[in-house]
C-alpha cells in the first residue's frame, strides 16, 4: 500500500489521483488468459491530466470470439510489447493513484497475475464502479456500463469494447455521478467498499477481488505455508467469503480466519472436477482443519468368497486385487467395519456366531433372546442364512468397474471450457484439457472417497458430464492405472 494512504483520516479521494482503467484480454480467467490492451486516464480535480494506452502482445493466441468482440486479433498485437516490457513504465505511471474500473475485480486480478508472473506483487486501492452504481441506485437492477449509459442518456466513447473507449466512457459516468451526488457521499460509499473486506489481517486484501464466481478448490495457508484448510465449491467467491464473515459460525471458522496468511485456488470446469481435486489435495497436504477425506492408515472391507458361509475382514490390499468373491463396504478402521456388520446382523436377525462376530459353539446368546433366526443351532440352514446375509450386505457392495479399461469423464462448463477426468478402475489419474495430454505423475491408489464421488455421479444424471471409454484409443503410455478392479 502506498505510504501516504496508511492511516489517513482525510477523505480518501480528495488529494489522490484517480486512475480510470480498462483492459482487453484473451478471455475471462486471469490465471490462464492474458492482457491484450491497456488504457488508463489519470484524473485530478475532475480533469484528465494524463493518459496511458498500449497494445500488449499476450504471448498466446487470441480466440476468434474475442477478436470479433474487441477487434483485437493476433495480427494487430504482432510487434506490440509484451507485458514484461511495459511493466516498469506502467507501474511508475500509475503512481499512488486509486484504480477505478467497472467490475474492478476483473481488471485488478489480471494486473496482479501479470505482475505475479514476473515475480512481483501488485497492490493498489481499488474503486469498483459496478458496486458503486448498486449503492447509488439501489432501485435499479441493471448496472452494466451500457445500462448506465442508457439510464443517464450519455453517449459512449468509441470504439466500445476497446480499452480507451471504455475508460473514457467510464469517466463520463463518473462525471455524471459527481454532478448529481454529493462528493462526501461518494467517498463514504468508496470507504464502505474497503470496510466490507473482512479478510484476516495478515492476508493480502487484493486476493479477495481475484476469487472468481466459478467452480473450483481453494486452499488456506498459515505461517510458513502450513496447509490449514482445503475446500471446494461450485462458486469459489461465495464460499471463500463465507469463511470470513464477522459472525463466525464456530470456533474452527474463527481459528481458520485468525491463522490464514495466504490463500490460493484452482478453477475447475464443474463440481465433479472440484470434488476429485479436493479429495486429492486433502490427502496430499493433510491440512490441519480437514478431517473428512484425509488419508487413512488403511482401509478395511468385508470380503465374502463365493463358497464361504460368512464374510472375512480384509485389509486395503483386498481392494486392489482381482479375486473371486464380493467386497462389501470401505471402512477406515477394524472397529468401524465391525460396528457396521454388527448393526446389520442385529437388524436382520443374522447369527453373530456364524458371521464370525463372536466365538463359541451351539446356540448363540442372540438366539436365546430372539435376535437370531437360528443358523447356529440348525433352526435355519447355513445356505439360507448366507443368502440372507449377502442380501443384507448388498447396499454396501463395492460396484464392479463397468468398463474394460480407462475412461474419461468429460465435464463441460461451455463449448470452450471442457476438461477430461481420467479414471481407471475407480482410480483418479488426473485431469487434462485434451485427451492426448498425459497427466502429471501421481501416486495412484484405490481411494474410498474417489470411489464414492464417482459412483455418486454415475448414479445421478449430471448436465454437462459424459463418459468416454478409452480402451481402444491411442493415449500416451504415462496414462495407466496400477489398481485392479474391485469385482
């Protein structure tokens, strides 16, 4: 933060230049897309005193749909400087001015990411005119720049959807507000924008403006980058903000807020990708405030061979092996597995002695009190008892992998935002944007939470998700699974 802005008590806009800024970019995702044009106006005492304007070579292709909208294509930026060539000059030109932008989160997040790629931090006080419009005109529902021009009967500055034209247009809207509202009222609303940020004191407040309203996974870190918490949401921005509300719902939320010093996020195409990535990151990082989805010391399952009268408690290795018989349930401990089976045995009047839950011969205690149908003493045949037992455990049955090999779960947020989640026998291998891209190397192992996530999505119809078998496709040899199917 500029030194003269720290601890100031005078009106924040009185003596500080306002920088009306607009960017054109290759897309809407600041972590992936790049800037193609910058225009900025320095305004002091209501007058434009200087301007900054340049095309920027983004270093990546400009999509046709973006070129059609803005008129900026690959040919136009050919020979333009890259952002790294203008970064110093641009930062010096900005000085200590407040950045003023419509939907400022968009412009500020692109600038922060461009500087971050250069290994530098970019921090400025920001005025969002979209938020300001909502505060000044609470009775209106439309606050886009075009809607404001129509409401105030203002003429746009051509060309629209180019940086300079939009920056000039935004300045015209600001002039209208200055003519129709008291300056101290506008300054109060600007300060309200600052105060509404209830982020932890040690967390960079600019990060909040960058968080997108998209599906993805977020990570909170404490001192020395200690992983505190990993979460997922179909709306990252809303979920992250909910952590930092002043009315913390419980002690854990308060502790997370107090200890968080850094955060990051990863956008996904949808909820499936967010759930898979969340489960993987929690197991990799073991955040101290995540209990669910953390890696267990070893899973347990009830394995019932085809010719056996009762199931056997088996370790995690049984989930990886291709053996005859059926597996029921995935449990994080022997105690959890035993409790689950005991509950089913009691509910279905199965014999705990035949089912291996207690030792002894002859009539079991459960039969004596009417809670066993008598398989232990010949009142029920062992064959009938085994049949009832298998039926009772059916709801815990681990599903057989329904394809001969690898598949890709195709998740699409739009035609341009498609991701393929590669899976082999319930093992999540990674996610790619093209099927011929190998995922990063990872320790592949059968995981109960990934299994539950995938089977839940298979059981329900989810818009934008389809399954593509890959067995006969030519894929890089790196895309392989090490676990055999649970049959």
